[in-house]
C-alpha cells in the first residue's frame, strides 16, 4: 500500500533519484561486504567478533530507518489533502 502512496505523493524525478541512491548503496555493500569478510577471516578473529562487526552497519541502518519513520510521522500529510494541493 505504501508503494501506491509514493505514486500519488512523490514526483517521478524524486522516485527515480531515490531508486538510484538505493541501487548505488546496495552495490557498494555488495562490494564492501565480501571484502570485509575476507579481511576478517584472514585476521582469524573469533566468529563472535566477526558477527558483531557485521551487525554494526545493520544496527546503524535500523536506527536511521527508525529516525526517518518518526520524523515522517510528524510531518505526514493526509492523501486527500495532498491530492487537493495538486
């Protein structure tokens, strides 16, 4: 349902920029993740520390999504009002 709202609220250029950024960040993670995993395995750290190191970016991403959700909940415009403004 939220994807449908993005078509009614966001302009095409904004959606395209968001998809481009998401794709770029995902590709960067696909490069950095295995590289960092290889470095960590080469250092022969305990597996517990390896998993904790990989959990840090996930925790940061979860915190960022929480902050974004709370910020957008305060400034949310009802769909009826948004369609009336156009």
